């Protein structure tokens, strides 16, 4: 019996749609990542990118990432995987929530005041 040549097989319409959907999702993720990098360059941090009028949807994306990261830490179902987390940490994304970020900034301020007296 002859073995079919897998390389010559065409994907079904359903498979083609799934491939295109995956590529579209990946393109969106890549664009969000680029937007985040631009935001960090403009603002110097990722604490509040939702305050950028030119791209308010980035703020929603950031909030979703932080929420997903909490779920990941609690070993709940999350759309973040280790690769995405490493990529976000590479950009100093600040995956902790705003309270943790505020507390960290407050501790830095207290240290500064102790060191420099003003």
C-alpha cells in the first residue's frame, strides 16, 4: 500500500480557520508587547499605562495580564505561560498588583528620605 504524501495534503477549511485565528491572536499579542515597550519608554514604568490617551486599550490588557499572573501563581487556569511571563519580566512589566507596586515605591521613598534627609 502506498503512503500518502503528507506535505501535499491541504488543510481542511476548519484547520485553515484555526491556523489563521492563531496567527491573528499571535499578531495581537505581539502588537500589545510592542505597545507596552513604547509605554515604558514614554512613562518609564508599567504602573499605569491605562493613562495614555493614545492607547487606552493597553490599560485593559495590562490589567488582564496582572490578573492572569495572579491566577498562574495560584496554579489556576491562566492564559499566561512561562515564556510569556519571562518576556514580560524582561521588560520589567511589573506583574504584581498596584498595591504591591505602591508599597514597594513607598519603601523606596522612605529609604531615600532616611539617606538624604528630605
